[in-house]
C-alpha cells in the first residue's frame, strides 16, 4: 500500500505539472496570436497612411511641378506595395484573410495605374491635364475599394483576436479546474498515507510476533532436512535409469535426421543406376559417370551405417588411443543429420595428429551432447563450430589441470549464451536451463565426469547474446591404432516408366550438390529443362531471370531457409508456378504443412519423379490438394 500511495502521489504531481505546463503553453500561444493580430491591424493602418501620404505627395507634385515631390510620391507608393507583400506573408496562416489581401493588391495595382498617368502628365509639363486626372482619380472607386478592404481586413483580424482570446481563457479555466481537483486528490493521498503509516506501525509489532513463530518453524525445517537427505539418496539410485532415458532421447533425435541422410544417399544411388541403365549401349562414358555417382552414394551410406553401429553399441567401455581430429571428422555426417539442415556445422582440424587415451563411445557421446545443447541454444538455426587442437598448459592454468601437453576439442555456437551465474552451474547434476520435460540435467554432468576421469579439464566461455564455447582438455597420448570399418550393401529399385509429361522449364532447389546433380540429370533424362539452384535465397533472382519456369522442385530442409518458407515468400509473386516438395524424412507427411503442394519422398526413381511432376502440374491447374506422390 505504501508503494501504491507513492505511485499515486507521483502520478498526481506529474499530472499537476503537465496541467500547469499546458496552461502556460496556452497562455503563451494566446499572447503570441494576440501580438500577431495587432501586427496585422497596425500594418493595415500603416498601409492606409502610406497610400494617403503618397497621394498627397502626388497632389503637391501636380500643383508645384517639384520633382522632389514626384520622387516622394513614387517612393511612398513603392513602400505601400512592400507593406502589402508583408501583409500577405503574415496573414498566410489565415485562409479567411487571403481573399481580402488579394482584393487589396488588385485595387492597389489599379490605383497605381491611375496615379501613374497623372504623374506622367506632370512630368511632361501637361499640368492642366494632370490636374484634371488627379481630380478625377480622387473620385475613383479604387480608392474606396482600398479603404473598404483595409477596414474589412482589420475588422476580420479583430474578430479572430476576440475568438482566440475567448478560447484561451476557456483553456486556462479548464486547466485551473483540473489543477484544483488534483490538489484535492493530493491532499486525500497524504491523509491516506498517514492512516497507512499507523497500520504499518501495527504491522511491525505483528512482525516481531511472527519472528518468534519462525524460530519454532526452524526446528521443523531441521526435520525436513533429514527427509530431503533420504530423498536425495533415493534420487541417486534413480540416476542410472535417468541416464538410459537420456540415451533414448538422443536416439529419438537422431532417427529423423538419419532417415533423411540415408534417403539423400539412396536418391543418388538409384538415380545414378537408372540413368546408367538408360544409357547402356549409347554412351559408355555417361554410364561410367552415373555408376561412379551411385558408388559414391553407396559408400557414404555404408560409412554412416558404421558410425551408427559404433555409436549405439552396448559392450563394455574400452580405453584406446584415438586421433581426436579423425574422430570429429568421422562424426560430421552424424552431427549434420542430428542437428538438422538449419544448423551449419563447421569442422576445423588444428590438432596436427594429436591423440588422446579414452573410450571412443563416451568421447563421441560427449561431443554429440555438446552439439545438441548448442542446437537448443540457437533455437535450431545457426552455425556450430567443432575444432580440434593442441596446447601446452601450466599447472592450474585451466581449473586444476596438471602442467603438460593437451589435446583440445572445442564446440562453439552463436546462440543465446548464458549469464555468469548460469555458466557456473551447468555441470551440476540435474541442473538444466531447458523447459520442463525437455532435459534431465545429466548430459553436461556426464561430460564433466568423463573429463575428470581422464585427468582433463573443461573451459566454458559464454555471455548473453554472444553464444557459448565449451573446450575439453585431454592429456595428449602417443600413438594411434587404426580400426577399419566394414562396408554396407546398397539396393537398387526398379520401376515401370509412366507416360512422358510435357517439356517444362523446372527450377530445382537443393542444398546437397550430389542430390542436386542427380535430380537435374533425372529431369533431363525424362525430357525436361532443369535450372539448378543450391541456395533457396537465390531462387527469386532465377525466377525473375527465367519467366518461362513452370515448376519448382524444392528440398524441405535447407540451412539458410526451408523449402516451405521459400515457397511461402514466392507464391504471392509467382502464383502460376507449380510446386513439388522433395523430402527424405520417414513417416507420415502432413500435406497441409506444405501449403497443399505435392510431396515426393526420397529416394525416388525416374518413374516416380515423372508421376510427381505430372501430378504437381495438374494440381496447380485445378487449384486443389492431392495425396502425396510416393515412390
């Protein structure tokens, strides 16, 4: 309540200051407008006098023929014109006065022409004719027009002044009324503060009583401490189960990415073999090129299979001499698919063959845990750097490390970063910054235990908004034991070719260069004209440069922009262009997530690609959604 009273008092004071300031500004504005109106009226009266003096000088010039009087007439008349210009400028803000000024200027010009003839006759010695003209000019309606217009202008300005003065007085009266109300409200707040102070004194007395009660509660807290200790012992029993759960969560995160990677590789294999089959007996060089492409895809799939088998084995932990750079390089595919295409992974080797003595599975698990944490810190999109290196540390240079040579594995991201108090606790068991249900808090603690078991250390550098860099320091070991991995078989699927669709210009957007080459080659084989694009951000320029493009074939997950995001931006600009998405993920695909466009699964055959192209073009023309074209 004290805070509320303080805020109310501050609000009243601010409102009073604002009200008085508004009243002062209204007063200053009224004075400014009043001075402006007086300037207009004074200038109008001055103009009338200037015109009268000019005509009087002309009369004396006609009678006496004195050229000085003629010059005086001319100067006074020019001065009157200048005053009319000034009168026009200072009344420019009043639309009601502008027509009067225009009439005044017209009468002035007409009167000037009449008087100039009289002055001209006098200058040539025709005094009799000049006198007659002067006498006639005195009765001219232009003089009356000038005087009448000036009187009307002055009267209009006086009426405007009265109106503005009345409005200013009303504003001042309203501000004064508001100030009185605020003052009364302020007095009420002061009285309320006094009453509240009395209640506060009573509360202090009650607080003393509460402190005595708190002493009794401390004894109960001691009993609760004993209960917590027992619960903690039970929690440690469950730690092994929690670690297994975390391992299963990691396997679940891997599933979708691994399926996508295998499908990309199988797309290269199937596409290359089918292209080779179609060119048998026609072009031996082309057949060899397609078979080599298929072989490369099969070898990459076999390598990934070996990594998965090594990562998931459940046998006893065995220490071995490991080349840190080779281990990280061998995990690059695993990291790519685990983190997703929206994460750009940069692997850098500065270790110069540095080796460590550790269990391969535990070390791979540590690197993978750091990479997954980095992905979550970047909200699934950013750049991850994994670098190996060597360094020489002095005693306790990093943590409690011993002096000697070390091999380092650094994992850095450009995510949200951590505050210093959070960074100090990240290696505590069960501490996590993730939402409830999205982390157990055991991943980093396991890494800490591994490093300490190997007599190493961990360094962490992080700041809010600047990302996080975690560096693992392992004692350097000598020697390396090479362990070759077995190859894995690859299957080829055949299909019956569908009817050939019409020849199309097709934009193919795919970040994997091998899949891009295989897809464009398949489209050329079935009679289309593909345009390759390895970056979704370059698609708008290619569409603008090739208006004849009738279909876009796009991968779904790409590093800089996803396929649906790219199509959502392009559809308003190119509504006539059909769309076919290609995905390597397994499981059911929700067509609504892709804007109702056709979806083709990887790996696909030439027949499946032909059918998907025909279906996509037909669906675009009918503006309807159709099931997934799967092959």
